[in-house]
């Protein structure tokens, strides 16, 4: 069910139940609060009337400006063409006269445009009717207006441009080195043309493989190599005059050459080894104490969080902080935990599994406010540490 632009459906149905179209309402924000409207109110136009008035037309003329005021960068989205129609007597003739007058005087119209939503500032660019040269009775371009959507002031970016570099800011050796570089690296007129003349090497290789699979007699036939026109011509650049001009330019400006870039034979930085994945709580604690949790991948961190029942959302920094906080919290709990309880056994007259020493008949208050024996704690929490921890936290009577 599509809603008008600018409106959002509001529903209060219980999960698992279907919502009919007549149960949906529309909401508009007014001063931080939402006003609800029934579907028939939106369809009947009462919402627009309450917002903009009943008698306001969709297009309101504000004035005229020279055509030069409509800059290309002000066209923020595709324009809409408005063609006059005889909705009222004489409207077509009036619109055509306005188009002819504006086009002759080089003017555009500024207007307020609203259609099922917030108002928009637009420009009306006139277009005269252009007949078909082969048949003047046929219209090639209709008469009308191009409705150009204009941006508001807060949507226009005004970046700060760096200061213009003047020739006086450079020394004579730098200017001479630049001139020699451009002169020696200018491609010859009769040589390889790069602009719109180099085929896409990826698509060429793709189609070569398809051709080989479709027309080749055997799969063992050699695939014809594709010449990559985007790769620099090493032989042409390796001529002494060009090598000297490139070196002179680098020396004149003090450009530091990147180490190991572009396969130039430089030494590469040693590859950093990945951190081993912790397999125990002690190893996780050691990585947290050493500040190396960030070396683990997001997948490993999420596996830890999933195993501990924690949330998995957020960026990697959030995952690291969540894992580190949980490890610190667990270490604090272990530090404050009571010593392990001694269970009774045959040596002190009880049966194995009776519970903590002297607790065979003792009752303690659990979180629900009821009194239970240790055997009942074991029945509810399970054997082992869960029941022991719950018994230790319970209120003795």
C-alpha cells in the first residue's frame, strides 16, 4: 500500500495480525508532534487544504529573472515539462503568448510549486514550439515550460577553494623542469591515440574467452593475449631524454618517491601476522590485558559475543569495547566470588551430593522469596556451579 509522499503510515496492530487499508492512518509532523489523518481525508485533499489553504493553486508565480541566472549546477534533479492545456477558456493561448514573450526577452519565471507535500522553489524555462522540418504540421518540440527544481540556500555547498598558484610562487629551475617534463611526455600526433581510442581490456579479455569457447576446435588452444592500452609504454618512457626530464622534475620539487609502489622494485613493508584466535577464557583475558583485541577480526569478536549472549551490532570499535568490558566484568565477578563450597560425603556422614556441609536440612530464601533446601536448588538450577552460586547468594534463615 503506497502512501503519498511526505506522509508515513501509522499502525497500532498487534504483531502477527493483518492490517487492512482502512486501518492505516497518515501522520505529519507539526512542531515535534504527529497529527493523524484518515485515508479518506488524504484522498479528498482536506489535508492539503488544512496545510496550504483551499484556494491556493499548485503553481504560484513569484517573478521573472534573466535566463543567465539559471546556472547548470542549480538543476538538482530531472526537470518536469509543462504543456499548456485548455482547462480554462483561453489558457492555452495565454500560455503560448507567455512562452513567446519570455523566449524573445530571454527571461525565466520563478514560482512556488507544491504537489502533495512541501512547497518547492522552481524555475520555468520557456520552450517554443518547433515543427518537424519534413512536415510543418507535425510538432517536433511542443510549446511549454521546463519546470526546473531549484535548491534552497541551506542545500547549496560553498567549499573553500585553495589560493590560486601564481608563476611567481615557483623558482626558475622548477618552471624549467616542468616545461621540459611536459615537452618530453607529450604524445606524438601520429602515435597511439588514448582519448576514446583504447578498448576496455577487461571486456576484451572476457569476449576473447567467449569466442575461444564458442569457435575454438579444442580447449587446449592458446588464448590470444589482450593488449592493455592503459599500461604505460615502458620503452617510450625509458628513452634517456624522458628519464632525464622526469628525474629533473622530481629533483626540482623535492618529491619523495613512494617505497614499493606500483611494482617499482622497492622494498615492501613486512606483512603483519594475524593474531591467533583465543580458545579459552584465560587467553581472552591475556589479549584484553595486552590491548590486542583490536587485532582480531570482527567475525571472531562476534563469535565471542554470541557465545556470551551479548549484542552483535555496531562497528568493530564497538565490538572491541563490548568484549573488553565483558572480560573486565567477568574478572571482577571471579575476584568477588565466594570460595567453592565443600560438599558432604561419606567421610562426614552424608551421602554424596547432599550439598554444602551442614546444608542437608537448611533452607534459604531464593529470589522469589520462598525457602528451599539445597536439593531443591539443584533441582531448579541444575547440578554443579549454577546451583552452588545460587545457594551462596540466597538469604540464610
